[in-house]
C-alpha cells in the first residue's frame, strides 16, 4: 500500500506544469477579499499561474516583501520612511500600485440609536473619555470600543486621522481582521468599531462621519473624510509575472472584481 501511495504522489508532482508562475501576496486584511477573488479569476484565465494570498496586516506584508518572503505586499496605507530605509539597506526598492479606493466606516450594533458621529466624539470614545452612549444622546449603555491591532494599516490610518496619534484606550477589544471587528460589533450591543467599506453589511449599522455617508460617490470625490487608497507594493524590478497580475487588477476585469467585493474601483 505504501509503495502505491508514493507512486501516485510522484506522478502527481510530475503532472504539475514546470513553468508555473508562482506569486505570493501577503498583508492587509482590507485588501484581502480583492486579492483572493482576483487570484481565483486570474488562475482560471492563466492556468499556469500559481498564486497564494495571505493576510496578517499591512505592516507584516510590507516587511515580508522587504525580506523577500512574498512578491506583493497588500497594504491599506502608504509605506513608511523607515520601511523604505529598511528596503534600501537590502538593496530593494519598493513600487506602489494603487488598486482601489476605500473608506473606513464607523459601525455600531443595529440596536444603537446613534446615526452620525464626528471626529471629536470618536476620539473621546477611543481614548476612553466617553464611556456611555447616553453622553452622545444614545441609550444608557456602556460603550465597548473595538479596534484593529497595531500591525494593521487600518489601525494606523484611524490612529493618525481620527485619534491624532493619541493612544487607544487600554480596554479596547483588539481584533486581527476587519471580519473580526465586524463579527464582534454585530453580536455586541454597545460596541463600536471601524472597518473597510467592502466589509459593511446589514448585520451592523454604518454611521455617517461628520454628516457624510461612506458612499462610492462621496469616497471618490473625497467628500467622505475617511477615504483612502488601497495599495499593492512590489519591488521596482519585480518579475514580469508579478507586474502582469497587478496590471490585471488595475485593468477592466480587475476593477470589476474590486466593485464586486464591495470596494471602490479607480474608474
């Protein structure tokens, strides 16, 4: 029996295409749905391609690209100067590719009476100065702040543009993914969190921010103040197969996938 299994395994390996285009993507969980669906469609279109997509957060993806552990870093933020310096030390130059637009959406449990929130209130909630919804005109219920973890580009964007780089309250519930934040808020009365536009569904209530809804039109016209680009980073001298995949995402088919996954296409 053992000999039969080994023979089948060898035959299976020999049947794989020797010229398979192996591409690994790693990083942002915001970009993850786009990358996963694009990889699926691309591999059907080009059967010799072999694409692996991992999450982990923007910082992890960029670090992996610099270390040569992946071919594309998915990121929901711009690369930092210290990351560029680390790349330079390894004689690597990073190239940014904007593949979609997004808006960070503030979400609460559907039972919440609040419909709109501003920067000042959000900042006070996530730094611990406001702890009950009644302070904002809502019900008498404890506020449970749900945040992304520190390796997340979404966390860094929120910290910079909403919290003005102030520290998130110590009792905040930290989640490793957009889906984690979504699930927690959907199942917890009093909870408030923030996720990428493509993750919003009817299990949570999306709040207006500074009186503006996070619609496609408002994000593209930069009316929504938490709009941001989504990136894929490659090396400047990347393998042509890597650049071909990125061009696919930026093209008509890829941008249709961006829209299908709930994000905002560039055109």
